[in-house]
């Protein structure tokens, strides 16, 4: 009886210990997971130029977000594309690539969409 009670208590205590979340880093905002850069500029051939490019892209994205803040859905996506491509070196090429990505996204969406038979 005592052995079962001790084993049960140890199991409950160990489960509670593993259920606790790891503490967030001090510089991370509360309730948000830490974000990681898609590309580590420290590994680039020219880290300073890489950081400058990333800063320029971030600034362009902030401007686009501000310009398209009031829109939603497809209208917002189109606005973001137009704003970002307007700031690109070659806006026509940017628009062409965006159109290709939109077509691929639409194809993936169609492939994932369940048929009416599968909904049952």
C-alpha cells in the first residue's frame, strides 16, 4: 500500500515538473514566441551588406503594412504586392514573380481542398 502511494506521488510530481513551460528570454515580448531570422547574415560573404539589405526590406514592408492597414483579405494581399513591387528595383519583374507565386498558391489550395465526397 505504501509503495503504491509513493509511486503514485512521484509520478504525479514528475508529470507536473515536465508540464511547466520554459521561461521566455528577457528581451522577448510577453506571450510571444521568439522570432528567428530567415537568413543569418553573420554567415554571408558580406555581413554588413546583408544587414543593410534586410533593413531596407524591413522598412519597405513597414511602409506597405502602413499603406494597406485598412484593407483585408484579397484586397490587402493585392495592395501589399503593389506597394512592395513599387519599391523594387525592377517592378515589372516583381509583379511577374508575384503572379507566379499566386498561381502556385492557388494550385496548392485547389489540391488541398477536399472533394464533396470526402466531407461526409
